[in-house]
């Protein structure tokens, strides 16, 4: 009985968190419905919006349905140019079952990639990738290419499994990756292009957390981190929306079991990455960032930050699917257990002390920051979150919603822009990409352009160094 009541409370918490997040994203026109003309007026003149939808249609060639034509899921896309730049077009992309199957084939390529490959092996692997992705590009990219050729900037609003496509890495008709020809950005829907109102508040300095010590923290009180957290709370003030949860019920233990934290290794290159982006982030945010390394990169420290201008988390990240946990998808239904039902309990970032085995307490936290916890934090007004970690763009997919994982958790908490990855990220290339990204931001580039330019540079540099080989695993992977 107690277990059932506990799960019901967790369900209520998740529902309230989602509703709170949606309220935070109301545009100025929230009192009325948003019209197509509103969205088109918000699209830059050199851009085009691609609004995808997974819908149920009727297959009139198959009369096996209960009332005649058999229902079938299909993907469609509304191709929406800026105001005065042409007409809106609607394109049927085909059966969702086939497209989803092709997406899974492409994703499998990035699931287990060996970093130790020579240029010849990489060239062969890249050719295999292009052959595998060929059908998918014919289905979902070619219709966009022919109709969006005039637009330099593509704004993608995927649906269903289309959220998991590495769009930037799809090969175009000229053989290049899409990111080499377009500036790509993502929105949950066209409504997100409209300006958002945020409560007036003073933003705190940006935060960088990197190279956390993952070995066991001593079970004795940690005076330095405790003092640091107390100072942050005093300087930045209390938050009425901050849920300071600990002990059972925060999802830490189940996540540890699905992806054991005791196997986490330190990532020393993230320290260099943090120091490299520090001056550029200071210019961008017009404030000196707070830098937390080693034992100071604690979950408790992160929880004590209120309304930062930006957050950069350079560490291990993970999203565990039901299959990863050895559970069939059919079990993901009400009553199957909240860990399986709530994907925000199956995604996490690892911070200092994530390998310690003693129970969380006032002095020692578990170092595992789950999506369910992030949703409860107050990040209203935050301009940018960068998750420089593995698989932070993944999540459970439901039609009409984005991928339910770490990226969505930060958005529900109030973040306006989240940069995340669809697969495991190599240390060296990621550090290079992040430094160039923040340098471009400091120079005044838009977020999308600031990210796409170094992705193109990485591809170009890798081709030059690897005798023409440039597997997309090392280049365009971010959303």
C-alpha cells in the first residue's frame, strides 16, 4: 500500500513539473491562440521552419480496419517560409513504421563506435554509414532539400523518432553533410520562435562544472563544500521553487543500478575545456563565471545556484532505455513501475562523489543528478545550458512531444536553449568544439551559427588529417 501511494505521489510530482514548465514558456500572446502568421512573422528572412508531425491516417488500399480502411501512422512536414517568402507547403513523407526502422539502423552505427580507427578504416566506416543512411535521407531529407534550397537557416521541429535523427550529419545531394550547407537549430514547435516573457529578476553569474572527482568521498563531513554551498545560498538568495530533495524517492538508486556510477572515470580534458571557454563565457554573459572543479563540482553546489545566466556541465551523461535495462517496451505502461514509466529517472549527469557508496546525507551527496531532480530546480530566465557529455539529447519519444530526457528536463526547469548530444562524445573533439562555440558566442554570433561553424571546421580539419575520411561520429552530433 505504501509503495502504491509513493508511486502515485511521484506521478503527481512529474505531472506538476510538466505543467509548470509549460507555463514558463507562454509567449506574450498566451491569452489567445497563436496563428500561422504570428509564427511566419517571427521566422528570419533567410530561414525556413520545418514542422514535422506523426499522424494517424487511413490506408484505403487495406480494408482490414474495424470500420473499413486500416489506420496507419505517417510522417508529414509543414514547410513554412518567412513572411513574404513564399507559400506554406505540406509534404507526406511516408509510413512512420518504415522511417522509424531506418532511424534505428542509423542510430545503431553510433551505439558502439571504436575511437581507435586509422584513416583507411574510418573511410570504410564512413562509406558504410552513407550506404546505411541512404534510404532515410531519401525519405526525410530530399523533400526538404528541393523545397528549402533558398533558405540558409533551417529551423527543425521534429516529432516522434525524428527527434533522434542526426540531422546535421545527413548527407546532402552534393555529398556534404547537411551542416556544411545549412545553419541548423531546433524548436519544440513554431510557437517557440515567438518572444518569451520571463519574470524580472537579476541573473546570477554563469556556472561551469567540470572534471568532478568520481572516487568515493570520505563519509565524514566536508566543511569546504558545505561552506561553499552556504555562501552560495546566502549570496544568491532563496528560491521558492527549489525542491531540495534527498534520500529515497529522487531516483538516484534505480539509475545507479541501470548504469552503475562506480564505473565512472575522471575526464581530465574537461578541466582544460572549462578553462578554455572561461574567458569567452565571461564576455558572452558580461559576468565572471563561477568555476567548480574536483571536489567542488558537487550536486549540492549545483542545487544551490539560482537563476544563472548560463550553465556548462562537462562530465559523464547517460540515458537508459527500457531495452538497456533488459525490459521489453510493452512493459512501459501504467502500473509497470515508475522507474520504467518516467524517463526522467533514467537519465543523469555524474558529478563529484558519484562513485561513493554511502547513502546521501547532509554532508555527502550521491553525485548523480537525474532529470527528475533537474525539473524541480529553478532555472527561470537562464539563457543557455550546454551539456558537454554523452547521450544528453536522447530520451523516450512520444508523438507531439520532444525527447523526454535531460534536454527536456532543463527546458522544463526554465532554460531557453539547451545544447546536447545524441551519442557518446570523444573528449578531444568535444573540447575543441566547445572552445570554438563559446568563442563565436563571445564574438556576437547566434547560438545556432556559433555551433554549426566549428562543426564544419571539425569536418574540414578531419578530412585533411585523415586522407579524406571524416566519420560523422567525430563531427556534427549536437542538438
